[in-house]
C-alpha cells in the first residue's frame, strides 16, 4: 500500500507541472523605466491594448516623452489570454517636477 501512495503522490506533482509547461507564452510587456513613457504606451497600443494612465507624480501637463513609466499593470494573465483589443492596461507614469528644471 505504501508503493501505491508514492505513485499517486508522484502523479499529483507531475500533472500540474505538465499543465504549467504547456501553457502558451504571453507577449512580454515593455520594461518600466526602460524608455520614455510615450514609447512604452505606443508599444502597448501597437499590441492592441487600450492604455489608461495613472499619474503618480509630477505634472501631467508635460509631454509623455519627458516622463517615465514606474509600472505596468496588465490584467490579461488568464489562460487562455483575452484578445488584447478587449483589455485595458494601466500604466503608472511619473513626470519630473517642473520647478526642479529651472
């Protein structure tokens, strides 16, 4: 009976590993802070996502090319993933303080 339990326990570990191993790879999101915010947003739009901006610091009146992305919140993590055209990605954008530029 001990052998039977060991085989079942091994199977229980193998099945989830197979399920994870066969999951489709999702397209990688741009890396926050790697480029100006306007480029990150353009990349996400090009992938078909709608983008909403969370202004987390600095004035929102500056051009996005002067700002950086702190983080990207892409809720499209399900399997299978939803079509990107039906997903809104939230981007945390921080702009420099205008008073520090003078």
